[in-house]
C-alpha cells in the first residue's frame, strides 16, 4: 500500500522509519506551505540564505543591509517596538504600557547567538564546466557559513537556552549580550526532536528571564517576542497567542515532538531561540518557525517543554525519548475506500474515522507488543485517541520500559494490549 502523505511517525527508528522529510496534512499541501526555521545564514555580502531561499542583500532597506553585511554587527542599544498592522495601538491599555515594561525587564537577558560552521563540498564545482571530467579527483572545497539567532539567559551563571537548529553543526558559537560583551559559547547539548539546545558561557551575575507556565495559556492572550530578526538586535514585537497545542503534523513537521504555540506576533529569521512572553513579561515559549509566504503564522515551543528538555540536556547532555515505532494517519471515509479498494493492502478497514496504524517498524516496541498495520487506535494510556497528536504527546510523556496500555480495534474487534516504549534510536539525535 502506498503511504498517504498525511501519515505521521510517532518517532524515528531505523530502516523505513528513519526519514527527515516532513509529511504535511492535506490542508497544508493545498496551501503549499513551507515551514521555515528562523535561523539566519549569512554567506558574505552577496546575499542571505533564509531556509532554502537566497535574498539579495542589496534589495534590502539600508538599515537591514548594513546589519547583514557583517554577521557580527555593532550592538544596537535602542529597543524597537512594532505593533502589527492589523492591531491598533489603541488596544494597548492607556494606564499601563506593559509591552515596554516587559521589554525593559526581559531585554537585557535576551542574547544574540552567532554561529560558524564549515561546509565541505566534494567533487567538481558547479561553476567549473570542465570539472565533471575530473570527478572525485578534484580536492574537496569548503566554505564557512555564518548564522545568527537568539537565546535567553535562565541562570545567572551563564546557562542560555536557544533552538537546536541555531547551533547545530557549529564549529564556533559566540554569545553577544545587550551590553556589547561577547563570550565563546559551549553547547552542552541539543535535542533535534524538540529543537531545544543549551549553551554555556563563562560569566556570572547575568540578568535572567522570569519563567511562566505555558500550560495555562489561552488563545487571545497577549504575546510579546524579543529577538534579533534579520540582524536587528533586541527587536520587540507584539501580538496574541493565536492557538495552543498545534501538533507537529498540523504545521507539516511530523518528525517533531512538540505541541506548538501559534502566535501572530511578528517573528522573522534571526528570532530563532528568542523568548515569547506573556503580558506579565514571563517567558511562555521559544520562538522557532514561521510558515513561508504567510503573515501572522509563527510558532514557539512551549516553555514547559523547553525546561523539561533543557534539564535533561544539562544533566546528561542528551535526551532519551520514548518511542513505539508506528506510522499513523487520520482515518477518513475516503481513505477507508482507498485502502479497501487496493488489492495490495493486506488488511481492511471498517471504521470511517479514528487514527489508523499503516505501518509498524520491524523489531520495534510496537511490533513486540503485537500491534499491526490496520489497527485503529482507540485509547493510549489514560487518553482517548482523537488525533495523531494525542498519540505523540502521550508517548512522549510515557516512561521508557514501563508498560503503556493501548486499546485498538482490529477487524471490528476491540483488543487491549500493552507496549513498553523503547529508547528512540540515537541516529535521530545530535
């Protein structure tokens, strides 16, 4: 059976399950949306790479151009506050400028993170029309990519949180404070599945951010972002929390283990790893990604998730994620008809809705527990299964090696099984 593009892995394992491409839901495919992580790669004065697009630096406004010309620009001391065009400044309470208060209180603890990585290119250069005749006999060439992102200080002794993709593969990490001081940063650990990394600098008595509770968030609350978009240091933008609990499948990155916060506060490349604040100036999330071509569709990792992952990275330098080893997709009447009409499918589907297991990884915990392709997930742990995000979130909260009850429907019969989640294979980690 051909895998539907809306399918989602509960994790990555080996073989067919070790894939890096994103699988998007149908709605995402129709919009042709592309999720862009918010790190900014600088390739010299010729242009800027954002995601997979090359932007001409000369076409940028003069302030932006001068900042991007050098990856380590002079620190700007002014704080720029932007209010999105679709929100009138009159909406801000006249008796209390909570945005300015939050920016002044938290701004000193927001840092810029500059990273350098060496990229090797083997074989003939694409610019050499004769290179193809020499093949691998040509010496490998290399170039240095310079990136910039954001981060925030959570410990006065130099513990900083940022996105994993900001420092991934970096040969050198430099942390720049708002007062202009620069420090070499040591990456204590990074977790690709949640896009969280911890960086340490040798300093004391640093300003820190106050931490909020992302579990208490509700759509419509104020959201304030601080970071270094497009090299413009210490930029402040404001919006609202547009939604909570956006699953990785919802936004087209089914390989991530995060229930994202969605916000319309303006965030751009360079905001990666910066804090998203509530009205009280507490950090409620870590800004991570935007949907290219859209406006007001930004996503942040909830701070409760960030803290849980960061604690493990500081203690162990890595995170052990539980996994089952199944590939799932939301069941619809159309999918049911497609599966049952396909002669190559070795199972039939009787339900019109639910979460369908379409593949089980060989040798995985799910296979050992007796789960099969064609099973429809009804309950996992103490949660009724409503979507693939429920399964991913429940597995992520489970304990490795401890039995997790699962209820499935197979050929019209309800079965109760027990599976012991295993440790996610290390190739999914960095």
